[in-house]
C-alpha cells in the first residue's frame, strides 16, 4: 500500500495536468480544485485498501475471482 497509494495519486495528478495542458486553461476554480484534490486522495486510499481487503479475503484460492473483478470495475 505504501507504493500503490502514491502511484495512484501520481497518475491522477498527471491526468489532471494533461487536461489543463490540452485546454490551456484550468477548468476549475480554486475551491473546486481543493475539493477535487481531497476527493482524489480519499478515493485513492479507499480503492487501494479495498483491493487489499479483497485479496486478503480470497488469498487461499481463486474462488469468484471473475465476480470480484467485475465488482471492482463497477466500484471504480
């Protein structure tokens, strides 16, 4: 988790930078950007921890792996 969470945050920030570069204008106001950053930080931590929780629950076998992959896709 110490690697996955910062990696997720880095990818999200790079995606936002690409949007800003392609638009040549920041599409958000200052308060909206702060809200977006808080949401991305919380979403990144919760999603990575959810993946670890699912992996811990089903680490002994491969039962229902396709179902959990589909559910993770829907959640994210």
